[in-house]
C-alpha cells in the first residue's frame, strides 16, 4: 500500500546535520510517510549515515548517485515518489513534528492543491522559536493572490520555497527543477501554481532553515550563478506581465529584491566585478524610480536598502557587521 506523503531529501556533505534532519522527519505525527534520501555523491559520511537510518526505519529509502546538484537530486527523488502528496526538506534543515499533519489536514479541509507554512532561520537548535499560538489557516484562491503573498511576505517567513510546502503529486507530473540553477524554486513557482486549484496557508513556523557560512548560498568567490536570482525574477516578471497583469506590482517588487540580493552576494565576495555591479545598479535605480510612489509592495525599508546599494555596495557589509540590516 502506497504512503500518503513522500518526503524528498537531497543529501550532500551534511554529515554534521543530516541526523537532525532525518530525526525530525521520522518523528512526524503523521506516520504514513515515505522518506526518500538522495545521496548526491557525498564525499563525507552522509551516505553511510543515511544507510544506517534506513536499517532502523522501513519508511526510509536511500539512493546513491553521482553528484548533479540540488535540482538533479530533487528530480531523482521525484521519480521515486509513491505518495499522494510530495514534500521537500533540505538535508541540513529540520521540521516541526507536526508539519505534515498540519499541512495535509488543511489541504483536505480546504480542497487545496498546495499547502504552505512559515519558516525560521537558525544557527543552532536552541535558537529555534516555535510560535504555535492558535491561528486560522486561510486560502489563496487566485494565482495573483499566490504571487503577491509569496513574493512579498518574505520577511514574515512565508516564501516560494518548495520546502515550506506540501503538494498534490499531480502538480509535479510535468514539472522538474532546472539543473544548474541556484534559484530553482523561483524558476518553477509559476508553473506549480498554474496547476494548483488553490493554496492554503497554515500560519505556523514549521520549517527551520539552518544558516551555514559555507553553504551554497554563502559563497565568497565569483561565480556566474550569482546572477541567477536576477535572471529568474526577470523571467517571472515577463510571464506575470503577460498572464497575471494584476500582480505586476508584486513582480516588480520581487525583481527589485533580486537586484539587491545579487548586489548583496557580490558585496561579500573577495573580488568584485565592477562592470556587473554598475549594470545591476542602473537596473535597480530605474526600477526604484518607476515604483517608489505607486508600488504598494515597496516599503520604506525596501527603498532605503536600495539606496544604500546604489551609493556603495560595501555599505551592506559594514551595516551587516553592525547588525543594522
């Protein structure tokens, strides 16, 4: 008999963290799950640790493959799923024991195709704050609503990340992650909501991102994938302009965010590409000039941060060290 939920976990050189991750999934109050661990060519003991867990819990399936990156590992995992619903957890993160029970219950109650929760970033386990005060779930009925909420509520812990969500399996029938992209969730977001009947938001922090200095999102040397975030949200902006014009302001605000995000990463590099910086700054300046008065999703904070990056991107690192950003 097939499980009701399949959880795909890409695993790559996370031997220090993968036990916490697997334990948090095994300890779900929803027991009818399968846990698909995809060892993406780890060179440490991550793969061995996964195999040891599989010996203890029959719900765990381990697959070892050559390294292909996060998207490739997720795609491999998707091909192994037997559940009616699909979730994703990254190998260095952890989830609340009630996450999938809560998401599944609300999906069924609201007849939704996707359920999402909120997240929190942490560096050590003891810093996790579990905000579980009684709150009411709510539905996003239109794709414009989904775009506006998930593009513009990042500060609250809500985002486009697939890891915060539970999907009906048919959502991914013809969708796969794009290999080689570092903003893979953003690139498939519009495709997933296009296939969704509605999305239910469960207003609890149930997913916990581990902040790691040496993770793929914290690089210190130049790589062209730094610009992926701009490419992805420019693509999304173009699609939204054509298909969901009522959500253009949200798409524009997210595009502005993508410029700042790229400049932020560049500011932390040991060597900076000045020509690229100037080009991004020009695009950011034009976007801010267009929307600072009329775009309801651009906050004062967004505008101030943008101005800082326009003056000198080195200010970001200085303010970060002073904990002002």
